[in-house]
C-alpha cells in the first residue's frame, strides 16, 4: 500500500512538473488560441445581437 502511494505521488509530481513546463513552453501559442477563441466568440455574440 505504501509503495503504491509513493508511486502515485511520484507520478503526480512528474505530471505536474511536465504540465508546468508545457504551459511555459507553449504559453504563447496558448494565449494566441485563447485570444482567437475570444474574438470569434465576441464576433458570434455581436452577430447574434445584430440579427435580433
């Protein structure tokens, strides 16, 4: 049981550090994607209110 818990904690630590590195590495692309989605959402929203 303790061995399993240690493995789980080690895996969580590796995944968290990997995700942090990925976020830092692909942060620019992530921000570009978010800004594109936001502008598309605002365009659809304004188009919907414009149609109404």
